[in-house]
C-alpha cells in the first residue's frame, strides 16, 4: 500500500487503541480474562456485527470475515444500511475470542474527540490498511497502546518461536542466544500470551 496523501489524511482522522484479549485455557473452556474489552462492550446499548471490508477486498489470509463490531449510534447506522446485524454481548465476546485465536489484533476506534469508541475491528497486518500503515511507516501517533505490555520470563521459555510468529508488531525475535523481547515495540494485544504454552509470557500493567 503506497503512502499517499489520502492514506496520511485517513490515518490522521482516526485514533485507535489496542485492546488486549488475554486468553487462558482451562480444560475445554476459553476464558477472556482481560477486562478492558468486556467492559467496553458491556457499556454499549447496541452492538452490531459485520464483515471486515479489508479482508473481503484483499483476501490475503484465511482469517474470518465476520469480526467487525460497531456500537450504539454507529451500530444503528450500519444496521440501517444492511451492513451488519445486531448481536448480544455474549455473541460479541465469542466473536472476539474466535478472532483472537486466528491471531487478529483488536483495535477500538473513535473518530475525532466528540464521540466515544464505536468501532472495534479485528485486524491482520496483511489486509488491514490501518495496521499495515502503522507497521510500515512507524506511525505511532495514530495508535495509543493498551494499558498492558507483555512481560517475559526467559526461565521457562523453550524457544519454540510461536511468540515471534504471532506478534504482528515484531516485538519478539529469536536467534542464537534464544528469544529476545523488545517492550518498546509491544502494543499489548496479548497474542503472544495465549500462544506461549510454557507460560513464559504474561500481560503486565504498563508503567507510564
């Protein structure tokens, strides 16, 4: 995707923050233990589910399409246009769990300063123009990090490299001296946490 004036204007128009979904496995149950996303959705009076326009257009990966959530006024607008259907809080959280399992990053968007968060996208760096632009052009001013950051304990790490493959922000690297983590590049999405079977990674509160 070329960095055109139109892309710059679009990125400047929106502000987003990463919403981590910390998934822990207990028997056959997947638990969304990170409270930020549930709290955000629980405050909404109306939630609608639609398809990801980016993946529907580009189709560069096999991630699910029906993962984009809109809230309240924006939800009513998308439903009125026939682009989404109303869902319950439980179904919305199930959608987020499924998209997290596919390695997608949850971004909560608001447009300008007058509205609260009314768009929650589950993004992949191969199709999502916003996430792609952030990675390619290091446009950190357009993305506010989550309240959490990954914390790495190298002792139980078995060097499998799943964290490297799961992280869309390239915060993890693996080399001759083992796995290395750069917290500066971490946006707290939690994808590495659920991938780490030995439990070498956890989410910790970000210290400002």
